[in-house]
């Protein structure tokens, strides 16, 4: 536009009009894009929520069967596969949610070197042998606070792009170097590089140069969104191949809570537990698990009914497990009502969205624990035992 000196008084010149039209088209495209993302976001959120309820039933019953002394080795083997597959499904929903949720990601101590090692291992087993995989870990500190499956996904997406860039073979290097307060992870390939004219667009949602069915163009969009939500940054360099550098802030020593829940034996307990969940399969499996652990379960699907029940029987109830997403009253209102009835009520919040808005506020106001769905016998028993002790 700067080319134009004296704009004619009767309105924009043809080339100005042309530029304006282009700008409008660009804006329209951007709008369409963000609407698409919004739609995907709410769809993904809904799917993930329902999915985690179903996974709670699958993993819950699998963990119950595992406790059953009469099952033979073949059943145990089948259970292994069922649990692994369900865990993977649950990680996937986690990733889906990680991409759409507004709150911060799950924060646990993640060893970037270990994660890169796992990615390298997976690639060595799955990608064409014409691609050599090298690792070079030169960073001294490699622990970052973050969401393990999201960080895994970042490295895997970058590595798969690198693979796709080397159809005739080459070298894929996963490397780390120290950077002030951060760890720099570099994913490098010896492919053809990224043509100049598309470099600005690679992070755009749905931008892909791959054939239909080969790529969705969401890989780098997800990568960038995850890196940002971890307080990091990503850079790209093309020089005899492509290099993506991801800088992630290191853990402060105190941020180191180890999360990978040990698959400890279930702690038994006693007392009555009121479960408020609108999903029938979740109520069923929760009742079975609670029985198995020695608790007396009372499961109700309607939050109003549950509050009514609690107001009559609060003295007989030792704990309440409240699902945060329910049709009639939100988990938050249920929590408030329960506290009005009994300020010392022991409430365990549960949800298929790992970090619902409001969870922290409710924890501040006296909720005792948050139990993410899907949960199994071990997680349920640990949480309840801790809450009963507190
Ligand atoms: N290492 C690389 N070398 C060359 N081009 C790359 C590299 N990484 C990304 N690109 C380019 O950026 C585009 C977008 O990448 P992105 O990961 O977002 O989507 P995709 O790989 O096409 O599809 P998918 O959603 O399956 O990841 C790719 O189609 C490719 O053109
Ligand atoms: Mg990709």
C-alpha cells in the first residue's frame, strides 16, 4: 500500500481496491479457520469427556478382574492388552483435551531425555531402516514441569515430520543442549528442507503439503500450542535439512512432584461413600470397586436426588465423590450445597477433563482431592485412603 502516493479523491484506486479485497479475503479465511478450531475444540471436549467415562468402566472392571484370584494366565494376558490399549486411548483423549483446554496443562516432573529416548526407541522399531536415528544428549539438566504425554507428542510429531521429509533415507537426530534456565531439544533431519514460500505457514492449522489422507496439517499446530502452554518456544532453521528447536523451561527444584502413580496394591478401607455421577457405567464400576475395597457405596445419578439424600443422611456418609460435569446441577453447585449441609464434608472431585476450571478454587475451599477419570482400583483406593486419613 505504501507504493501509493496521492490517493485519488474519488476512492481507492484499482490496485488499492485489489489489496483491500485481498485483505478481506485473508481475514475471512482467518475467521473461518478460528471457527473451525472452535468447533473442533468443543467437539473434542465433549468426545473426551464421554470417552473418559467409558474408559473408567473399562479400566475399572479390568483392575477388578486382576484382583480376582481365580483368573488364569491367559485372562491376565488379555487384561494386560486391554489395560494398555485403554491407557493409550486415555492418553489420546488427554492430548485432545490438552489442545483445546484453556487452563494450564498437567504439571509433573518430566525427564526430557527419557522421553526422547522413548521416542527414539519407538521410531527404531517402526520407521524405515533407511533412516538412521541418532541421539545426542548434551544438556546437563533435563527435567521440566509438564504434561508427559503432551511433551511426548511434541517430540513424536516433529520426528514424524522429519521422517516424512526423508523418503529416500537420511539421518534423524534427537539432541539436547543446555540453554539459560531451559533445555533445548533439537529434532533434525537431512531432508530437502522447507521451501521459503511456505515457511510462514507451517504452523497454521490444516496447512499441509502432504497428499490427502497422509497428513492433516495439525501436527505443528498442536506442537506449537503445547510448547507455548509449557512456557516454551519453538524455532525452525533450514540448513542442509530442517531443524526444529524447542526450548522448555527447566523445573524449579520444588516443582518436582513425581506423578507416575505407582501401581501399588490397593489399600482397603471402610465407611460409606456417596457417588454422584450421571453416567451409569461409571456408577456401576465405582460401586464394584468400592465394594471390593471394603467401602459401602451409595451411587446416585441425579445431583438433586443426591443432595436430598445427603441432607437426610449426612451423618452416615463418610465421603462423597462428585462428578464435575453433570446435566442438572454443576459439580461446583453440588459441592457448595454439600458444604452448606455439612461444612466438614469430605468431597472428592472427579472429572474426565483433567484440569477443569474451578477445581483449584474448590480445592482451596475444602474439597479434599481431585480424581481424574479414568481411574482404576489403585488410584481410587489411594485417593480414598488419603482422604479418610486427613
Ligand atoms: N522436517 C520437515 N521437513 C520438511 N517439511 C516439513 C518438516 N516439518 C514440517 N514440514 C512442512 O510443514 C507442513 C506442516 O506440518 P504439520 O506437521 O503441521 O502437518 P503434516 O505433517 O502435513 O500433517 P500431520 O497433521 O499429519 O502432522 C508439512 O506438510 C510439511 O510441508
Ligand atoms: Mg506432521
